[in-house]
């Protein structure tokens, strides 16, 4: 199973606290200060990163509503405002499911999909099931290569954003 960003951050924080901080000399005040800032940054990331997308969705809708209302009050024709409001945005309900719950739901969906696929592979629908599994596995592989491309392990992986458009793999 691929570790989540939260699990990776927790691991990094643990290694930082268990290995790096104790190795710093007590008299290295600047290094100690910088290490404490890094620890605070780990804690902040762990506290906020799972909510960032939802935060942005909520903010997007609030400012779309505000701009629409202000524009109506002003009564002036401003193409740049109309253009901004016409840009595709997230659906309001995209902010309803926390990241950890969504990841858990995805794990359950994968488990159920594999269970159903395993049963189908022994029957007359085996070929169609293999085709569906291959398509999904290819898309999953592309996403994972893109997700980890900055680690240096995957070669020639596409940018993550290019793999997140649902139409990309249809």
C-alpha cells in the first residue's frame, strides 16, 4: 500500500525528532533554533494539509458569491469579472468529505473492486473484467508515477496535475 502524505509527514517528523534533534550539539544555538522551526513546520503541515483542498473549495465559493453579489450591486459591465466567474470551479459538495475519510473510502472501493473482479476472472466475463482492471491499473500507475516523480525514482513521469483530470483516462 502506498503511504499517504500524512503518514509520510508523520514518519519524517518521527525521524527528525529521534535522529536529527538528538544529534545536534547543545551549544549549537542557531542549529537548535532552526530545528525547532522545522519541527513547528512539521506540526503545522500535519495539522493543516488534509484540510487544504476543502479550505480552497469553501473559499472559492464564498468569493464567487461575494463577487457575484458585489457585481450585481455595482451594476457595471465588467468583462474581467464575468470571465473570472465563468471559469470552471469546484462543486460546493467537494468540501464535504475530509481527506482521511475519502482515502478510507477509496481503500474500501479498491477492496470491493478486487473482490468482485476476482470472482469474475473465473467466469465467462473474465476477458471484460481483465480489460476493466487493466485500464484502471494503468491510470493508477500513471498517477503514482506522477505523485512520486520528484523523488527521482520514476523516470519521465508526467506532472501530477495532468493525471488528475478524469477525462485523461477515459
